[in-house]
C-alpha cells in the first residue's frame, strides 16, 4: 500500500491531513499484522483452519480498516478535486 504523504503546502491548506496520514498508516499496519496473525483469513473456505471468534473479529477489523482507509483517500481527493467525489458524478 502506498500512503500519500502531505507536503508543507498541503498541510498549510488542510492541517488535518497530518493526523489522517498517521491514522491511515496505523490502519494499514494493523490490518497487515492481523492478516499475519490469522492466516486463515487469507484462506477462506479452507475447512482445515476453523474460524474462531478472535479470527472473525480480526477479519471485521481488517474490513473496517480497509473501508476507513478508502474513506480517508476520498477525503484527500475531495480536497484536491471536490467534483471528483460528488455523488452526482458517475
């Protein structure tokens, strides 16, 4: 995953990008570590690896982290090109 790092000019216009970038990196790392800790997430349907509660919750966290990363990217895009994220634009 490539995380866009804001430059000084970006931070002058939108200082919130600093913490959003840190959050994005943290979410990406957490998702990667959970995938490593629960390898059965990467092999769904494999009956040899039962899906325990902690694994199911880890999979939910990964899904939510992925969704939040996408939302952060949409926010960043909206700052650059507000029309790009318009719901009317298809």
